[in-house]
């Protein structure tokens, strides 16, 4: 099994949660394979040699997978795995997926998302809500609520460098009443997003995204293109 496929297989197995014994058997088997793989970690030289920007994606407790920027269309950045799974980001927010068991197809009212503002204007108390559509129709039409709980100055270590960032912490409330926390780290001087932890649905594990090419660009390691 290709190592970039493994995190996406985990998502598919979430659907087995209703059958606990089967779910445990599959996850325990997969964990043996995952634990032998520390995930992707590019050196500065490897990062510099890349023709396209790359993104680390960590699903739940699994190792990093590497995604490549495939397209930029209508303000959306589309990140593709070697196994043709795709994460679509809009102003840093994960707004669509393809190639999974249950895909996020659409989020409404995205223009109200506080992440669309300049980083300096994102403050506690800002809120918005969105109706989501999913490939599994039972979850379609669900309203998810978001509220910025607080912001703070925080150090973030990437590529051996400590970046000064504005950390935005956001509460997410799902239609079934479950709540989660999203976090976004913006480089303090430029406002560029360096990292996020996002929860897009109650049946999805948390997804951690590291914009490693953006970090490399800030350090002069990556000289092509512009920040995304």
C-alpha cells in the first residue's frame, strides 16, 4: 500500500465504527503499519528542489502525508496526493474533499468566514455558520457553527526556525451538538498561514496541515512562486 494512501484509508474505515469488533480489527492491523513509518519530512534541500509547493497533511494520529499543489482556481488551492485524494483550501479553510469515503462537497456562506479578513482583523467573538453538503446524503444540509474563542502570540517551530505567529483558536459546533476546536497559525509579520488543525465533521479525525513551502519561502529556502 502506498504510504500516501494510508491516511485516506483510515477515513474510509471510520464508516466501520458502528461495527466495533470489525473496526478494532482493521485499525489495529493498520496501526502496525503506520507505527513503522515516521511520515514525510523534507530537508531544506529537498524542499528547495520541488517544482511545486507541498503541504504536510496529518490525519488523526497517523504520520505526515505529502500533498502537492495541483491547481489554483477561483481562490481555491487544490492539494493532491499521489493516490488522487484531494483537499481543497480557501483562505486556509478546508472547504472540500475528494477521494474519501464520505466527502465534504460544499460549504455555504463562505464569504462570512473570518479567515477571509486580514490576519490583524481576526479577533475573539467573530462567528459564522455554514450549511454543508456531503457525499453521504444522511449528513447533507447540516449546519455547523464557528466562533473565534481567542487569539494569542505563539511560537511555531518549522524547518529548525521559531516563527512568531498569531494563533487563532476557533470553536466548532456540529449539528449533533458535538464541539471541536480549530486552530490557525499565521506568521505575525506577513499574515501568511503556516499551520492549521481543522475538524470538518464529527466522523472525521482532526486534520493537521502544515504549509511547509510557505515556511521555506519565509526562510529563503523556497524562491519560486508566492505565498499561499
